[in-house]
C-alpha cells in the first residue's frame, strides 16, 4: 500500500501495487528460531485503500495476505526469503531481502 510518503508492505502484493489517499491496514506475525540463526516468520495482514474516506469502513473489497519467511543474520545484515499470497491474485509471489531496510 502507498499513501503519499507512507508505505505499508502488504503480503502477496508487489511494491506500490495499491494506493490511495485513504488507507486502513494491519499486520500480525509470529517469529520463531527454528535452529541456531535460522528464523521462520508467519504473517497475516488485511486492509483496504480508497480515495474516499467513507468507503474505508465498508467491508467490501478488503484485501488479505499471508506469508511465510525464512531468514538468517549475515555479516551484511539480515537475509530473508518470503513466499506470500493475497486474495487479490491467483498466484503467489516471492521476494528476497538482503541487508537492512532504509
């Protein structure tokens, strides 16, 4: 999701795929250390974006996403691969993060 200068990562969608002047979104996750320096994270989010404030509280068109990430700490920072799916798409997407987010 993108709103002016604010970005909210949404599972199952590409970066800046959705936007609007009004947004309501949340994310919850659970992370555990599978073994020494190998972490698994399960996340779920839901939200909506629109250009009309009154439409934000309408329960239609809510987007949901879920994903599983595996990550480790390296000398250049975290390394993480994520597999995610959203009800907006008929296929899953994946991405790789290397180093710290700026």
